[in-house]
């Protein structure tokens, strides 16, 4: 069921109430005629809080609001509340849209955009809203050619929206989603894995290294912690890139061998080595002898330690066998910026460490290029883990909606998360789609997933 809310000010309702009722009836009939069924109806609220709190949240598959833009509308608190109610539905994942009606020749769209900026959720290039104009506010009870044309134009726009929304939803079914879900891979060894926890995507805990009980490695680990602390203290924040690497390196080490994040430590070590060599060779912002000595001591220990970790040796072997071309690496790097940017906008949905790690590993791969395939594999694996975890969540949300097993109240947070997550994926969809071309074995599931996300959550 598709519901249209005719939203007008109290002042305009008192002056033009009968005309608005006729407008509602004519528009409802015209839309039903064009879509060929009675699955669209128009309402206007009784201007009471319970109507917003209860009735709006129980509307059907999609809600559209028709703000009647007049001078009185812009200053009516209730009109703001109605738009805010539909905005909440949008954030919960419900299909929504806005079709402003310019029924006063003295009013333009600009004041409405300014007054309602925080509540406008339709974002497309150019004007963010598709408006329908009719200058004869006082003549809405007459069946003149201009008014009937206005009704017809409005009905065409609304019916097109309804048909396209239904078409997008009907292309999907629960069986197809189940089949795609089964194709999504499990999390693979990489600098980070991702999981959903407390309605937020977070970095997943790393299983203990297989060498956790090795006394020799435990002793080396303690020695490396000391060396990393010394190097960080001597390098200092004045050498920002080196200092940042050392901070991330220490975090990946953990406080004990059991907390060691092997793949993450190995990939950060590659970046740390590259940054150190750049300092040594370029002579930029030169390091003192003490700083160089502390850094070299850590790198030497790291080289001995990381080669003894079975997980890192296996990761290197997989990297050497991977077909990572310069173009594949460049496309993978290009996909990170739009994805990470959207994640950073929503820290309630994404642990900030996810986009931070994505950017760090992408920057490492960009700087090192094809000289070390392990940097490229680290980036590709993180992208795979992120897309697999978020994709599985979105498929589950789509399945619940299609099978009508979603509870609107209990799933409100999940629906809001789905809107945010799908927006991040859609923002990076074009560069991400290249992964399936460059790595067909690793990402054969990606194009079907992107298609579902675009169809179902693309708005």
C-alpha cells in the first residue's frame, strides 16, 4: 500500500479546507486510475500528536508527502512535525519521497529548502525535489484546463514513482536472496575482520595466534613491545607519519602474545619499513642518530619475529600467488575513499577504526605499488570482509521485508542502520564493481550483491 500525506498549514486549512479535500480526492483517483488499482490513498492528518506517533508509523510499503507550499506552511510547526515523521520513516528504511506542491505564485522552492533543510531526505543532483506547480490556489474548486493538467501531471509523477518502487521490490524474492547469501564468503585473514555488534559494525576480535604458546616468541614479543615504545618515544609526534605507524604497530601487537594481531602487524610493518626508508633516503625532516637507531632496532626485531608466525608466512604465500595487476590495485585503492568517507559520517553505524584502517592500508598499497603484493592482498581482503559482513546484513533486512517478518518497532534501529550501510556501499558502487572484474574468483558474488543493494535500497 502506498500512502500520500497532503500536508498544509492550519491557516490554509481553515481558508481552503474544502478545496484541499477535493484536491486529495481528485489526486487519489487520478493516481489509482494510472496504476490500475486501489493501492494508493491520500490522507491529511487531524493535527494531533497520536496521529504522528501511531498512525504514520503504521503506513504501508511507501509514504509520500505533498507539502502545500504557502507562506503559512513555512511557519507552521505542525507541518514541520509531519515532515519530521516521514523523515523518521525514511531513516528506519521505509520507502519515502517528497513532492512539494507550489500552489502559491508568490512562493518559490528556496524558502522551503531553507526552512526544512534538516528534514529533507531526497538528495539528487540539481534541485533535490521534484516539484509540481499550479498558481491558482483560489481556483482549486474549478475544473479548468490548467487545474486538470496540474492533477494529471502530479498523478503521472506519483504513479511513475509507485511503479518503479514496486518494480524494484518485485525483482527480488526471498529465495534469490537466500541463494546470494550462501555465496557470500566468510571473513578471510586480513588486517581486520568485521562483525555487527550492538547495532554497529565493529572490528571483530582476532583469534589467538597459533604460536601463542611459543615461549621463544613470547620473549621476542616482550622485547618488541619495549623496542616499539622506545622508538615511538624518540621519534615523537613531530614526525607524524612515522609516529602514526608506530602507534598502530603497538596496538596490533597487543600487550601479550595471545593478543597479537599477526596479519595486521605484518601489514603495518611493511608500511613502517617504507616510511623509515623514505626518511633515510630523502633526508626530509631528518631523524637524529638516536631516532634512527631506535627505529632500526625495532625493524630488525620485527623482521625476525614476523617470519616465525605461521599465519604471516601463509599470507605471504597467498599474496605471491594472487594475480594483482597495477590496474587492479589502483581500482581497489580508488574504491576506498568514497566508502570510508560515508562510514566516517556515521560513527554510530561504523566503528571509526574500520574506515581508518581502510585508508591506512589503501595508502600503504598506493605508496608501495606493485613492489609487494602482500600490501595489495591486505587491501583486497579488507574490502572483501567489509562487503561480505555488510552485504549479509542488508540481505537479511531485505529478506525480512519481503517475507513480512520484520517488526517495525523492534527493527527500527536495524532499518536505520540498513539505510546508512546501503548508502555507503552505493556511494562506492562504481569503483567497487571493478573488483569482480579484476578478481573474479574472489568476488564473483559482488556484482549480484551490488545489484540487490541498488535495487532494493537505492531509493
